[in-house]
């Protein structure tokens, strides 16, 4: 889902990049910047998942919220007064629902539960 969202973002940026007025609109730029930041974080997560031996379930659960955040920011960008029709159509393509239902959520929380009593806070 996240890759599909990135493809829709790229399509928007190539077909209808921010115009002069949008580049001066801080609110518009911040909405686009939120999406761009998620793309960068996604890249960093994937690069480091193997290095730190992060389970596929945990990585998938991270991308679950990232897909939802990406969708939320795409809706925000869609709603900007200065968004044009092409940008709005691309934003609708960015709105996705994460894949779920395979028990991943429970497996991740079991990993968290298994860490119970592993760490203590200093008084």
C-alpha cells in the first residue's frame, strides 16, 4: 500500500508540481512536506530493518500506521484551497487502507508482552 501511495505522489509531482502561488503557501507546503517526510522515514525503516533484525510483523505494523498517516496527509493536501484538480485526483489515489487481518497485530503485541519485566526505570 505504501508503495502505491508513493507512486501516486510521484505521479502528482511530475504531472502537476506546486505552482508559484502554492510554493509561497506555507500551509500547502507543510501538508506536502508531511507526506515527503513519511517517504523518507519509510526508506530509513526498510534500510535498517535487516541490520537490526526487526521481524516482518513489526515492520508491517509500522507501515500500517504509516499508510494511515500518509492517507491523512493526502486528505489534508486534497482539502487545501489552492489544490488544483490534478493534485486533488492524485491525493485521492494516495488514500489507502492498510492491509490487516492476518493476526499480525496480536503477534506484535505478544512480542511486546514478552519484554515485560525486561526493563526497569531508575527512581
